[in-house]
């Protein structure tokens, strides 16, 4: 081989070696750069993981503290406890949303903002619960007042009821006593009235015929009779008051019918024994001075024919029968 060819061969080797060296240097630079990038990314990922963990820990701590604070506010009020349950449920829902933000590294800022918002929301919830507790306490106080007032009113009502029952008992007793007194008084009045009734004594009945001259002639036969004269004496009675006294004369025919013609002075009188109305034939008034008064007379001239048989005569004073007699027409 000539020296020229030998030199040419050496140049080729040097060129190839240079290319390899350049290539190695380039590869080394690439690997170094790539390693730096990977290291940076690893560092960033590590930093992000730490931030996520810190955010999750902070979220979990805040949630536990919030729920613990709300749980401590529970009592035996159903409305308050329901309110607390609703608020814990809202916080749990908000916690889930913030977790999704934290797991997405690009939203850590949003997650932390929502954690702050959750803390503010908790403060609002606590205030609402405290307000509700205050309202409940006020209602309990008012209810206690109303309960005491009700108890007082109940006591007063019971006392009034007892007093009313006592009054009713006393009233019944008084009414019973009044009824007894009224009954006694009625009996006494009846006795006084009965005692004050003036007896009719010496009752005399005279059937007569009236002649054209007006003279009255005593007769015994029914077909001859025009008029019946009834006379009696009023007995002395110191019980009755003096003054005008009315005597009611009742004539009953043989059929038991009262002879009565209203246009001739007939009417009705109330029986003091039965309270029933009794028809009478005629009445007569006299001025009575408690002494015996004789020859009190009335005449009955009906203008019709009398029937045969026995007639009854009753004389009433103050509603009582104070005299009776009978007469017979043939």
C-alpha cells in the first residue's frame, strides 16, 4: 500500500470517529436534558401530591370539626336536630365536590377557595342553629309561662266549679225549702180561705106562681111554678175580712143539670178544692160585717116550665160549698 492510500485511510477513520463523538455528545446532551425534564416533572408531581394530600387532610379536618361542632349542639328538640342533620348533609355534599377538585391538580386553588367557603357556611349554620335554639328557649319559656297560667286558670276554674256546685246545692236546698214553704203556705192559705168562707144557714126554697097582679103564691106542682125563691142566713165569721161578700147559688134539676141562663145573671165560679170551673145559676152580693146576716134572698125566674122531681141547691162562698139543700116539685 502506498503512503497516499495509507493517509487516506487514516483520514476516513478520523472522520468517522469525529462523527461518532459528535453523535455521542448529542446523545449525551439529549439524555442529560431529558433527565432534567423528568426530574423536574417528578419534582412537580411530588409537590402536587404533597399539596393534594395537605388539601385533603385540611378538608377532612375541617369536615370533622364542623360535624363535631354541629353534633354538640343537638338536644331533645326534634326540629333543631332535623336542622342539624340537614346542615351536616349539605357539608358532606360540599366535601365530595371539593375532593373532586383536589384530585384534579389543576383545581387546587378552587378547592382551597371552597374549603374557605365551607368554613364560612359552617359559621352560618352554627348561627342558624343558635338562633333556632334561642327561639326554642323563648318558646319553652313562653310555654312554661302558659303552663303556669293554665294551671292557675285550671285551679280557679276548679275553685269556681266547686263554688258553683256549692251555690247550686244551696240553691236547690233553698228552692226545696221554698217549695216546702210554698206548699205549706198554699195549705195554710187554703185553710185560711176555707176558714174564711161564710156558711149559709137555714136555707129555704120557695117555689111560687106569679099572678097577674104580681103577687107570688106558693105552689108545689111543677106545671104551676114560674119562679123559685131561695133565702138563707150568712153565718158569723171573724176570720174573713168585712166588706162586700158574693154568694153563688147553683140549682141543679132532677137530671143533674145546672139551671143557667147568662142573660139572667148565670156564670162560672172556680172551685177552691179542685180548681175547676163550676157553673152557677145566680149570685148575690151583700155587705158583711162578720156578724150573722139573715134573709139573704135571690129569685130564679127562667121563663120556662120546670120539670118534676128533686132539685139540689148549692151555695158557694170563696169557691167553697158553704151550704146545701134540696126541694121537690110534683
